[in-house]
């Protein structure tokens, strides 16, 4: 049941910081969060939301923009329906 979700995005301007919010208030999951090859989090979330802040994130230059990449690996550890209670993953630029 484990799956990896990959998120690529670009920005015209360099991002000063990124805040990640992830979790589910209704289920238990094994989670891995990566920024490019850098592991940001590996562990379990159990009916909770977590927040990580990444100051001055590195980027690749791509066609005069700044390219960023996150990956989220999820394994469900409870019987909760993911379609009724989705796992949230939010990427927010901060300044």
C-alpha cells in the first residue's frame, strides 16, 4: 500500500523559506518527506498534523526560474479510508 508522491514546482523568484504541513487527524501512517535528496522527516504520524520549516531552500535553475522538488512516501498503518479522510500535504512559501 506504500506510495510515493512527487511534487515539482518553479518560482520566478528565489524562495526565502518553505513551510510543510502534513498529516491526518483520522489515521496512522509511516511517512518519509524529502527535499530533492535531503531527508526532512522519517517516522510515523498518528492522528496528527506536523509542520516543518525549511529556511533558504536550495534550488536548481531551470529556464530562468528556480526549481524545487519534494517527495512524500506514505504507508497506511490503520484501516481508515484515505478517500474519506485524506492525508494532507501542504507546501507554502514563507518570507
